[in-house]
C-alpha cells in the first residue's frame, strides 16, 4: 500500500513538472510574440509620422486604431493596446477606456529609458473593463533619424486569463507568476499576504523557490503544496505550479480504493469461473462414472446423458458405444445358448 502511494505521488510529481515546463514555454512564446509584434508596430513609418506630427486628424486616428487592432488580431479580447505621443498628446486605445500611461515616475517608463527594444513589465492591476492584468509589454516610438528621440510609447496590457488558459492538465493546479524581486504578477496559490498584495512578504519569502524545482513540498499559509517551478523569458520570471497535498493524498486514496475494488472483483470472478469450470468437468465425468458402475453391476441398458462437443463429449459417446457393443455381444451369446439348449432337447 505504501509502495502504491509512493508510485502515485511520483506520477503526480512528474505530471505537475511536465505541465509547468510546457506552460513556461508557452508563456515565454506568448511574451516574445507580442514583443515582436509591438516592435514592428513601433517601427512602422505611418505610426512614427502620426506620433511626431504637430497635428493629427480623424483619418490618422482611424489608421492607427486599425493597425493596433490588427496587431491584437486573433488574441484574447481582454488584450488592449495603448498608444500615446509625447509630442502632440495623441492617445489611442483599443478599449473604450484607457489608462494614463504617461504619469510621471512610472516604473515602466524608467525601464524603457534603461533598455532598448520591448520591455516586459510586471504590472498587476484591474483595468477599466474589470479585466485582471498581470503584465504590460512596452516599447518606445523613436524618431527615424540617428538621434533616437523618443516621440511616444506603445503598451500592450496582458490579461491574467491569457496566461492561466495556457495550463493544460486534468489536475486541480493553482499557479503563481513572479519576477526576480518576488513581485506577484499572478497569485492563485495565496503566496501574498492577501489577495491584493503585490509582493511576497514575511515568512512566505523563504518558502518561494528561487530556481527551477520539481515535486517539492512547500507550505503557504498553513497549507501544504506539491510545487514545481520553471523560469520564463530568459529567467526574467518564475512560474510556480502547485497542487494541495491533501488533494494528492485523496488521489492516492481514490487510486487505492479503486485498486482494492478491482482486486476484489477479480477474486470473485476467479472463484465464480473456477466453480463453473469445475462443475463443467466434474458433473459429466461423474455421470460417465455412474454409467460404468451400472454396467459393472449388470445393467447393460445404462447410458450416459452427457451431450457435449468437446473431449468429454467424445468420451461419453465412446462409452455409450462400448456399452452398446457389450450389450449386443451379450444378447448374441444368449441367443446361441438358447439355440444349443433347444438342439439338445430335440436329440
């Protein structure tokens, strides 16, 4: 039983680790794909012209909106793209309501100043459409000349649902996604102090893995979890997959119960078929034996009633033929003796 439990737990650990690795690769692919799309969008000459122009009209706004919608084509409807200009105050958003992304001192703007190209920025909030956002992909729109003057920015808000729907497993997995500073982009496990906490705090920090692990036990808020973790996007983020240990135990108990039931059913079936099989052989053999005992006692009219199409049936037929031959020889011998007596009487 203990061996069975351990085998079951090892299977769950492997399944959890495989699901975590596969989802990590999918998350990395998603971020990289949108980073590439956003870079292409920000290097578009029409976008640069609209952002740098001192004046813009409805036609330019419509063109930019179409390009932004095309960038998000085929994706979750909760994705949104924001385009803002530092030159002319232009603001485009694929949703009706937009955030003010040019607020002074925002960390995402500092990150863009420090890094060339697209930036994937942990950014957990609920947007104006009540969609839970977990990250923002940002890219600066720069002048096409050699100066590289920043004209504006483009932002893609990544909804939490686009990450959680990448999980493909039949287990009840909860997940967390956090950056190197343990900022919680997604927290279904309950690592934060509460549902609104953005950072791992206090004693919980020591329980959060800082590298890739597979099938380790960790405790969060008094609950034991089986944990696997994998890095995403060049180790920028850590993805955690967890299954409550109680669920693992219940799974083991369920498997053991099913195993015991199946074993009991197998034993009962074996006993039943053994009984039927035994009767199938013993009864016809006993009938043949009784017939032979009657013949031995002098009853040459005795016959077996076994009619089967197998070897026992062949024995039954052979026995009946043998008794019939004995009876025929006995009757012929009686007739000869009767004729001899009549002949002696006549003489």
